[in-house]
């Protein structure tokens, strides 16, 4: 799959601008059709089971020949940190994460020809120690408010991170290596488009 003309576009069942930009960065033609699946944890669902279920439901809830669903959450032990409800909730999450390691879990699902293929990425992220003043200053930028775990690693949130063990793109919300594998398994292998420059990497 490439940016070549005449190819069926990939339908992205997500409103995330970062996921769309990551696909466009590779020259993959994308049509955005957000799903409206409620993002609610079922009972004592594990972080992995939770994102896998949501990715599958998103991919199968949107019509199209090739539909990609994805979901990302931040897990600190058994606690799932989703998008913050408000400023204080964002500060609460960042207090929990500062100076500690956590997992970013992203599930991807590709619906094609009546079948659904899935894959999951788990990446370990460690935060630097940070005081309340720094955390509140970060929250005041507005960046954390639409992101799982209340931070964006591709933006100002990078200042909070000490190290990443795994897939950086998975932390952004779309592990590209897994998406390309699913496309190949569906008979749509990725190909570079000759003479076509890559688009810029996603902005925060």
C-alpha cells in the first residue's frame, strides 16, 4: 500500500489527528471516519483486553473495504489512565507517573473482506521526577487534555520523559510496524512511492 493513485484508501476509524498524520507521513491514502464506540472499561478488563476490544469494535463499526481501528491507554500497575476529565484530573495522573515507569498499551485492528486482524503493542515509558509546579505548567499548555495518561510524548510532554523502551509510535497512538504487518497480511503490502517526498512528522 502506498500513495499511488487509484488505490483504495485506508479508512481510519479514529478522530485522532496524530494517527492520521502518521499514516500520511508514510504516504498511505487515508479517509477519516471516526467511530462512535463508547470508550468504557468493562468490569475488571485488563489494559490489553480493553484496548484490543475497543480497536476491534471501532474497526467493525465503520463501513468500508479496509478499516483500521486503534485504541491506546496508559497502565500503571492495574490502574488505567485514560483521557483526563479536567485540569485537576490531569495533574493527578501526572503526579502518579512522575519518577516512575508505566506501560503504554495500543491495540490495532484491521477489518477487511469480512475478517478482522489484530495486533497489540506494549511500550515501557519512564518519567523523570517532577514537582507540582512543573506538572501544572505542563497542564496549562492544554496539551494533556485529549491524551491517555495526560501527556503527549511528541510535544511538550517529551520534557517529562526519561526513557522509552519499545515503540515510540506506539506511545503516540499508532505502532506503524504493526499496522504495516496487518496490511501485508490483508494482501496490501506497503510500497514506497517513487519520487514522492515523505510528509512531515506529526506535530503535537
